[in-house]
C-alpha cells in the first residue's frame, strides 16, 4: 500500500497504512513550523477515512488532529523550529 497525502494551502497530511502512521504539518506558520504525528494506532483506519471525507481547501492541521482525537487516535504536536 502506498502513502496517501492530503494537501491544501493550510496544511499537508500524510498517512502510511502499512506502518499506521499519520504525519501532518502546518503550512501557514513558517516561524514555528508546527507538526504532529499519531501516538496510538487503534482506530486509525476509520479515523483516516473520516479525515479524507471531511478534508477541504480550508482544513487546518488542528482540524485534522481534532478528528483523529475524536476517533480515539491520540496525537502529539510540536514546533519543528526551535
């Protein structure tokens, strides 16, 4: 299975179904470069399906994290620029 990527002007989100990993990056805050990844894997497939169906040109990284968290997939965010 190949990685799936969702991208708009706000963020880029990738999902690796083999490793059950989701990684997201905010594209609007270049000073801090926020990003996130999933900490848990249970329920990740159904959560990703929900992310795919609700992703739009105005979706933000934080919106995707909220969807994952509502499906029981815990996430961790940090700023990649320190």
